[in-house]
C-alpha cells in the first residue's frame, strides 16, 4: 500500500503541504527531546506538535506531528523517526480522512464599548467563555484548525489579546484507514 499523497492544507496563516503523523512512543524521559532534535538536525519543519498519554496505558504516549512535506520527503521523515529506539509505531493519517481538532484559549481585554461585539464574535464562533472579570474575558474554542483560524482573525480587531493554541490532534474518520509504517 502506498502512503497517501500530501494535500494542500490551506489555513489563513500558512498554505503548505502537510502530513499528519501519529507516533506511538514509550512514555520515557527524553523521548520528545529526541524527536524534536531529529527534526532540527535534519532540517525538517514541524508545523504542529501535540503529546499526551495514549489511551489509558501510561506506558505509551501518542505524539501527533503535523509536518511540512516540502521540508523533506515523507518517507525520509518516517525513516528517521523509525530509527529512534523509543518509537513503537508510526501512522500517516491523510488529512482528508482525518478528524482534526485544536484548542484555542484567548484572554481579551474588554470595556463597555467593545464587550457586546466580543460576545457576538464568541457566539458566532461557537466558543465558550471560561473566565470573566470586569476588564477581561477568557474564551475557549475546541474546533477544527480552520475554525480556530477564523476566531483568531476575528479577535485581531481587539487591541489587547493573549492567545494560545495547542496544535492539532487527529484520528482517522470511522471506516477510513491510516497508512501504518
């Protein structure tokens, strides 16, 4: 079976050719540093990186790496990852067959003049208010990367925004298979 072709993962920020790699690794100290070091040494570009324990087994972690396929051929990236001792399995998830989500948290300074427009933006984006005081609002959006891009763009009109995004996590859609290496 040949690996899926990369697709043009267009977001408002960076139109690049992306691949989603789901890498199961042993949950040991230094594994993430070795993965990041491998990418740095080889000049591979990491577009997004997310790590968490896999399933209920704390012995393994799942690393979701969104890679820029133009920085190096996918086969070269996978081959280098596969050489790392703590890597158990590598799966390439085609973006068209993936369910992708990202978390965005943003704290926005507000006043009487802009609070109503901010609440409209929050409601239209499907975001939730998770903290509020007299001078600011913190919102959360767990959605597709494109929806997070949309909210981020809508918040650009506010002068004081502290914004954080997690990076993508992905699973294959039901009935779709990912390419395992």
